[in-house]
C-alpha cells in the first residue's frame, strides 16, 4: 500500500494544512510530511549445517517500509492571472517535493480534482472558469486536465525520483515547474479562489523507464 499526500492550489494562491501528519499505509493525508515508522521484523530463515563443521552462510536483506514515509510537498501553489489569461506560478524552488527519508522515493501518481465550479481543461474557451495548466519537473511536466481523470496520471519517469535525504545533494528534491492559462472567468478572482486539489502518491524506490509524451519545456502545446 502506498502513501499519498496532497496539496491545494488556486489561480492566485491555494491553501492546505501546513502541519506534518503521520498515518498508516492507505490513509490519504494532507500534511507536509510523514513520520518514519518502525519496520516489523520479518521471519528469519534457518539454514542447516549440511555437513560442514562450524561454518555456513546467512543472507542479509533490507526492504523499505511504505507504512510511514517522510517527505514534504508544497502546501501553496499560487497562480497569478494576467489580463490575457496567462498564469504565472511560483518558482520551482518554492514548489519542490522534498524527500526526508533515509532511502530513495518516487512519485507514482498525480491526481488533480476541481473545486468551486472550476474546470481543468485543455480548452480554456470551452466552458466558463476553465484552467489549463502544467506541473512537474522540467522535462516531465504533466497536464492537469489529464491528471483530473478518476485514476489520476501514473508516473514512470525517473525525473520524478528522489534520492535519499542529504544536505549535500539536490537530487533528493523534485523542483516543480508550473505554467498555464485561464479563460472565460466569471468568478471574482480579485482575491485568492480555491480552484482545485493536487494529490501526490509517493512510494519507496526509483523509476527506471523514461515516460513518453511529457512536455519538456513547460509549453501547453
């Protein structure tokens, strides 16, 4: 069972809880990070001596527990809309996912849900209060309209990997780029409006294959 964490965003600013949460596997959490849990000791396998006196071998293994992972996701993704509908988001450094665990983690799914009558669509002129936007590391950004499907968007690209936590490395973070447009806005956006929620699913390990079809440069085409 995997661990999930979600963050909320808006066309100018979004809000989710800023506290760290701890939960058991399978719970949907809205906090910044998860506390590392103790792994239940697996049963040991015993080897017979097999005729040799005083000598035999024992295999030693280790496996990461996905019951309690430690990581942090952005709690706020603020978009500012220009008069032509172009969205400007925060810097990638401000919207990074951080691994706080002693082993590598990977994002396996991203799901976007709509709030307050907004529509995540690749056609911002197709309906009132439509938004078309991208999120992800440079070279593997995903479209929110695709991630708005019931099952979200499955991630297999190694650019969504995070190495073990280290103060001396930047590879334990995923810097999230953002870009987008809005159209046919009928709501008052002179102050922040909550227009959706992003849920990140994170698991131990690393992706090996390159994901096809992901926009590399942040463009919406």
